[in-house]
């Protein structure tokens, strides 16, 4: 049985880069449904920043944009 420690496993995974920082997007528009759906799962939940590698600043802006799009009925609250 091999003895693995966490440091070896974590060093093998590559660091995810924020999509918005990489493309220099400062403002996330709530009307851009295709972009917002990319950061939501099939049930309509917002993905965690760990999943897509978004930075804290853009995750906050993204969450507010998704919530605003939900109230404007552009994106569903829950998909059944």
C-alpha cells in the first residue's frame, strides 16, 4: 500500500484561473444568460468557486448577477 501525503496530491493538480480575470471582464451583465448558465448546474444552483476557479471578487459579482437574472425571470430559480 502506497503512502501518499496531501502535499503530493495537491501539487499534481493544476491551479484553476478565474475566467473573468483571464479575459479582463470587470462587469458581469445579468442579461447575458449563456454566460450565467455556464456557472450554474442543471438544477439551477450556483457552482462554488472551487469548481470553476473564480476569484472571490468575481464570484460575488457573479452571484449577484445570477440572483438578479432570477428575479427578472431570465434564469429559473429551480429546474424540475
